[in-house]
C-alpha cells in the first residue's frame, strides 16, 4: 500500500525532478511507438498524463516504491496491450497470406497429381512396349520370332542409283542404323554412300599390285589390288571388313574408313564374310573350302573349320555362335556349331548353291544356279519347300557370249530378319520380292521390280524401308557373259507400306 511522508524542500525537489525526468523519457518513448495507434491507446495516455499532473500539483506527496511498481505494471499493461493489438493486425495479414499459401499449395498438389497420372499413363505404355520388346527378344533368341509383315508392303519404287564404280559391283553392306551403304567392286575399290541422299561419302581406292610375288605375303597391304568379293559390317558399325580375290581380308574403321589390320590365312578368294550379331566375332568363307573364325576385339585368328568338298560360295550368321555356309557344287548347306564343334549337312538342290540367308535362327533360304529356291529348317535335312525356275526373263536380254545357261541363276537373295519377306535377284531383268507362309512350306511372289544386269548382292535395311542391290554387267565370280545396257551401280529401292486407311 502507498504511504505518505512529509519531505523537506531540498529532498522533495530533487526527487520530483528525478521522477519527472523518468516519466518524460517514458512518455517520449511511448509517443514514438504509439504515434500510429493514438486512438487505441488514448485511455493509457490520459492516465499517464493525469498522474504527471498530480505529481506536479501535489508537491507534498511522493509515491512509494509500491506505487512505482503499480505504475510500471500499468505501463507494462499498456505497452503489452499495444503490442497485442499490433499482433492482432499482423495476425489478420498473416491469415490472408496463409490463405494464399494454402491456395497455392492446393494448386500445386493438383498439378502434382495430374503429372503423376500422366507419368503413370506413360509408364503403362512404356511397360507395354518393354514387355513386347522382351517377348520379341526371347523369341528371337530361340529362333521362333516370325512377323507377318509382307502383306503390308506396296510396290517398291526406285529411290537412288549410285554411280561411282568403274566395273561390276559385287557386294554391299548396310549399317544397322540405316544411314550408310558400303559397296565393293571388281575395280578393287570400296565406296561409302549416304543411304538417304545417295551421295558418295568416302572412296577407298585400289592399290597397285606388288611386282614381287614374294612380297605379297609379307608386305603391309592397306587396301585391295584385286576384285573385292565380299563385305561385312559389325552391328555397332565400328568395323568394316572386306575380302578379295587375292585371299586377303582387310579391316577398316567403319566410320572413318581408315585401314586397321590385314588378315592372312585363306588360300583362295574370300567369297563370304559375316559378323555374328551384336559381337565382333567374324566368320570368313573361301574357295579353299574352309571357314575361319576371327576375333576383332583381339585382332586375332581363332580357328578353321573344314567339311565342304567344293569352294564355298556364301556364308551367313545371326545371334547364336554358329554360321551357315553354301558349298557350291557339293550341293550342300552346312550349319557350323562352334561351341559343340560339330556341323549339320543339308541336301536338296541339284545345282550349285550360290547364295543363302538366315530368316531366323531356325529357318533359312537358299538359291542355286539351276534357278531354284528352297526353304529349310534346322530340324530337317531336306527342304520344307522347293521352287524350281524361280526367275523367268521379263525382257529379251542381249548376251555377248552365247554360253548362256539353260536356267537363270539365283545370283543373290536376302531376307528381312524375323519376318516373312524375302528378295531374290538374277540376270533375267528383275528383282522379286516374296512372301513366306508362317509354316515355311510355301513362297509366293509379291512384287517384281524391273532391273537390268546381274544382281550380285541384295540387302534389306534393318527397319525394312529400303532394299539395296549391287548391280553390274557381269557375274561377280567371272566374266562368262555380259548384259548390254546394264549400269555398274548401287541401286536403292524404297519400300512403301499400306496406311491404316488403305488396309
């Protein structure tokens, strides 16, 4: 409780001055902090003002310490009341901001959910595509993949005719991405072409033939000085391999066409080269009746396979570690199983088997110089289907040499892997596209493409959009006769497909 003391004048004046000074300081501070809130703090200001007046008028009375505590408590209440109001105003603003934040969060959540739904839809589509791809890969590995696509194609049209070789074009190779074509010729050169534009990108020129015969087997040879008979390109496009009539195999960089290595070992012309898919394992076939296996990762020779009784004319391989060869005049096909160190023999043609191709791991197609075609399965030694006289002339061909064979040879053939579409070529003035049945027991002609000259090699692009032909005036293996009017060229045909409106 407050109490009163009668003071002397001196002590009274000093204490009053001190108290006024303290009150003035507090009032000035409160005035600064409350200038924007005068209305809300009017009651507190009046109370403090009245207190000040009472102190000034009543010079006989001095508040005790208890009064100071009450007043200070009142000031604190006043000050706290001011801050409570300020906090209330700020809280209202915070509520508005918080409402905006909640709205933004809600919109973001909705957008996030929409994105998730879209991603899930894409994932479902991706899962379907992946599952379909995995299923195809499994079927491909087992040799059972077979797509029925031949009926979806339309009549092929001429896309490009690439001129650059001076003599007959003997072989072609196509990159896996379908961007490049490589061709070899009897003029001993190799040309790299752009498949889309048909333009020449690089030329590997012929070499001068060494005068010293002994130098041929020892000198470093960075090219060909004799007919280029075969080409092969690895799946990744890293290595291009060429074989010639001088028994040499040359290794090139597939991108830059720079020479890398020369393989020696064959004792006859190298008539066939093929890479095992998705690897750098190379198989080569020769007139010396042998098949050689090479490892291009190590740039080394691996082994030699013997069995054919006549010069080997063609070779092919897919993903499994095995290869298929055509034995020419021994009238056999042989399937070489590298790991098992064994091979299977197939008989059925009466003429020399000059060309062949795998359709899938379980089925293959072959052609002979008696004009016959045959479909095979690896499970039977005899063909599932045999078609004689597959090519008949569409036009009259002027032959310089009168030694024309009685039948039009099947000089080239190929298959669009794992489908029912195949193609064959001869010198009867046409290239034929065929459709195989799902059981591989019959073939029927889909389209006939007029093409003058000897069709020495055929290749489909991997996507099935293009057919590439190596065409020349002569057969790739000899000069027994010549076709007038034929151009030595690489011919590219574009294969159209039926649209959904026309199906």
